C-alpha cells in the first residue's frame, strides 16, 4: 500500500527494475485488481518470480537491480508482504 496514492505508478516503475536482473528465470510485475470485502489494505502490486534454485534467488537479492528497486520503492510504501517457497521435488 502506498503512503501516497499518487505514487502508485512510481512504485510499479521501481518494481519493474527487477525485470533486468539476470538471476531470475521468470519475473512478472503487475497491478493487483482483485478486491476483498474483508481486507482493508489490499495488495496493490504483485511481483512473481521463478528461480532455478535457492542460489539463484540469493544472487537475485544481491544484484544491484534489487538494491535499486528497494531504494525507489521502500520510501513510498506503508507495507510490504513477501513469500519465498519451493515447489516440486
């Protein structure tokens, strides 16, 4: 959730920087248009990424694009939710 609703596009632009990170296989950044009548603070942006393995995820988080995205987006946000999980065998 942005601190200022006028910053919603700046947040998206900052998150899209992550698409230039060479350590991710698939990375999508999209607005969330789902609504939830129970939730008062809906998620406004969704970042979905797929990585070869946990080493690739770690390298992704160490890459300068990750740090740049944080520098742009963190001051504009009230809340950030994240989850990393493994699928398959």
